[in-house]
C-alpha cells in the first residue's frame, strides 16, 4: 500500500511538471467585512492589470496567475492565516494588499516580513505604517492619512467651517486619521469640539450622537466605514437633527451611502484619493471595457499590481528580495511616462534597457519609504450621487 | 425660554430615546422572567428568539411590500406582526418539543437547562443567518417621523428641536398595550392564575389538578409573542443585523436581574433603569448647563461622565451594585 502511494505520488510529479517559471500574485482584500462593497472592484482592477500584461506577451517570466484571499478588513488573525496560505500553499511571489491598515500591519509584521514577500497595499492609509520596519518589502499606492488630514483641514477651512465634531471608528485607520485631522485643523485655526470613537457593528448609535450633538459644531466629520458604524452615526444624527452637514473621508465614499441615507445627505462633502491626470480617465475606460465600473481604490489597486510586474521585469527576477529594490525605480522619474493600458509597452521599454516612470491611474509618485505622495479628489454628494468636484 | 430649550434638549436626547430603548428591553426582560418563573431556567436563547421574530417580520414585510399592500404612514412590519408572532410561537413550540421537553421530563437541574438554552441560542443564530444572511437588513417603510425637529422648531420658536420617530411612538404604544394585556391575563383569567400557581408551588399546583403541559404551552406562547414584538420593534427602531441580537441578551438579562428575576413588574422597571442609566451616564451635559445656569457659571468641558464606549459596561456595573446591595433585585423575584 505504502509503495503504491509513493509511486502514485511520484507519477503525479511526472504527469504535472512544476511550472517553475510561472509567477503568482496574491490578492488579499476584505471581500467580507466593513469594506466588502469596495473589495470586488479593487480585486478586478488588479486582475485587469495582470491580464493586460499576460495578453501583451512581453513579460519575461511567463504567465502570471492570481489567487484571491479574504483579509476581512478587521480580523487580524483571519488575515494572517489567509496571507500565510497564499505564501506557503499557493507560493505567491508577491502580495497585492492588504486593504485596511490594522490587518495590513499585522500581515506585514507576522507573515510578509518573516517570509520575505513584497506587499503593495492599495488602501492602507494609517500614518503609523510610514515608520513600521519593513525590510524594504512594504509599499503603498495610497497616501498616508497624515496627508489626508491636511487636505481635509484645508477643505473645511475653504468652505467656511470653523468648528467641527469628529467621530472616528475605533481602529488604527480611524485613530490615525482623526489625530491627523485634529492636528491640521487646529493648526489652521479651526476648532474640533469633540473627538469620540464609535464601535462598528452596533445596532444603535443614538448615545454616541447625543454626546456629539452636545459638543456641537458646524459639521460632523465621520472617519468611519460606509457599510458600518459610519452609516449608523450619520443616520442617528439626522434622526435626532443633531447635524445636517457631514464630512466624509475616504472610508465613507461610495454610492452605497447616499443610496442608504437618502436625500438628507445631499450637500455633504468628502475627500478620496484621486487625480485629474489623464491616467484616471484611461483607467475608467479600461474598467468599462473589462465590464465593471471603477470605484474607490480601484485605480490604486491597478497601480499596485502594475508596479509588482514592472519591478519584476526591471530586476529580471520574481524573487521578492530582489525585485523590491526596483519598485521605487519604475514608479518614479526619470523615464518615459507610462499610463494605464500601456503596460505592454512599458515591459518592452524595460527590456530594451530604457528607463520608465510609471504614472498609472493615480499619478503615482512614491515618496519616503515607498508610499504615494497623494493627490485627493474633492467629493460633493449631490442628488444622491457622489460627484468629484475638484482635485488637490 | 432658556429653560424650555433645556427641557426640550433632555426630552429629545434622553427621555424619548430612553423610553423607547427601555420599552424594548422591558419586553425582552419580561420574556426571560416568565420562562424563568415557570420553567425555572435562564433562557439565553431569548435574544435569538427576538431575532427570529424580527426576521419573520422582515420576510413578511418584503412579501407584502412586493404586493404593495401597506398601512402607510405606519411601517408594513406592524401590519404583518400578528403573522410573525405566530411563526415565532411555532418556532418556540418546536424547540420546546424537540429540546426542552426532554430535559423537563428528566427533571434536569436549571443549570443544565441554561446550558441547553445556550445551545439553542447558537443553533437559532445560525439558522437565522442561514435564512437572511449576516448583513444589515432594512425593512422600514412608511413615514419616518411623527414629529420632525424642524417642524417643532417652527411651531415653538425654540432653538432645540424635538423629534419623535414613528418607530419610537409605535414602540412605546405597543409595549404599553402588550404589558396591560399580559397583566390582565396573569391576574384575571383562570389560565393566568393557574400559571402563577404553578410558578409559586409546582407540587401543590399539580395536586390541585393543573395540567403542567398546558402551563408550559401557554408560557411558550407568551414568550413567543413578547420575543417577536420586542425583536421587531428593536429592529425597526435601530437596525436589524442578526449579530446585534447576540449582544442584546446582556442588557436584557441585567434588566431582568436588576428588577428581580421572575417578577414581571421588576422586569419592566429593570428595563427602564438599564436604558436610562446607559443614556444618563454617557450623556454630555454641556448644553444643558448652558441653558440652566447663568453664563459665567457654564464650564468649559463637555461634562460627560463616561465616554459612550463604555455604554455596555454600565448595565453590568448596575447589575453588580444591585446584587451587592439588594441580591433579590429591586422587586423580590421568583414569583409571578
């Protein structure tokens, strides 16, 4: 029996030769949990970039496969297990992800670093990640919230809001963003009347809103998630007539929110990473062709996947510890500017020894330890739709 | 004028929400108390029975909405409540026949029954998530407000608004109605009296010819009604998500114990004590002082005793204090 088993296994190896050349990229995003409405578009965007490279046939290392895994956005243990599976069982060469700051930090610290795998997150925005030790393995195509805090403070000041109440979700993302908003808004002469956290996944937020209402303010900044407590806080505020204007940072931007709240949300403003560079429009066009509508963090996901493949080409290696050094190189100037849909061309240029400057869908420029310098779109909720009304 | 503003503020943020939340807790605590005093165990599955009731209302509401049968301006869920109640009662009775009956015939200790009820809780929770899924389910329709803050401000000319949501009004009215009927049933009807006798002294009641299976049946029917109504009202007023009902069991149990386990009046009082203390302790009093005190006495800070993060802890602190000072609860329990 033992012999048969052994020979059977051996014959399996003969029948299925190992595709040593094939490259695998893991996509780990919160397909369930607080940002489940955003994750599918993000994953599709990354896969779109990978398909583009596969179709071009210019990639030296063969065909690229993808594996999806669920980060849950909030459950660090589940996210680590998922990442562990990608690396040990699926043998991925790099990870596009994770999404939310808390799970991204956990995966980086406990899975990616020990295994020496490159991680490029499209949406982890906690300022703490800028200083997290990463052996040069971690990058993000989304800007740090330290930058978003600045943008939000500017926007509020320009619109004439001098006082604001602030409610944030009780996790790394919420705390980091809240601290950054508070620091920037106060230094510009504004006043935060109260900073209170809210827990996600509760049925009732009227007590939280009661406290916020007593502190008062021209506007309520809700640094939460649109599928979770953030929505609850807004609904309860409107029900009690505590606030009627809201500021919505990136986690709150999505068409699901105005749809759920209704016309009362019209006139509220927000900010989300985005740019008016031609890359954004080209990306939307590509997405439409691929059969989906672009959404928040879709462009960042496309860029994250593209960077991984371009760096692999540039360094002539699919090993994380080698190609990690080329990521900054392909992302920044000098070189020929590369927009979405031009990945095939970029690969050809690299092969011929030319320098490239990946601009991508988000006008990407990596600064510091490898994070996007960040351009933001200004959002206005109008007629129950999120509209981009400006860029900064 | 300032005093009126201050009073409106208290009404809007403490009194009306407290009354609503208190009613929901009281109905839940009543269900637990009745099972406890008749069947002699703490029914941890009650939260999930409420969830089951709410789920039945949701599914039926959607069905009726699709036929465009409604009772505008009231939510459709109120119209389908009787059918949902029947479904919940049926579920309670099935669970009793399949699970609790076995342990009753074995004369199991109440702690064994308690653990069995935890098993039932997990099963029911799983069943519910299997049927409607784990996500938010919105089933509110009809008019959202009885009284809008802006309308109130226009009528009275005050700075502070007062809102009364439809769901709040419905919750309070329906709870009062249900409690009156329940007390009438327990005190005036023969069946009610036999239930009280059974809970007071089981052996004596059996000797005087009371049919125990009938008492058990009536108990589950009452539990089903209370659970379904409380669950539906909570889901309508706040939001329905299966997971939140698991957490709801905790304040409901504290309400029942604070009031005195097994005592229906205690359960109602306990519900309101828990609800109001959660609101009163986490409220920020800055504005109220602003209206009631002369300007130079108004303090700078928010005047919040505890952050709202600790809301859930308050019911436990009260529970501990009550058990230390008056272990029987506010009203002496164990008798219907």
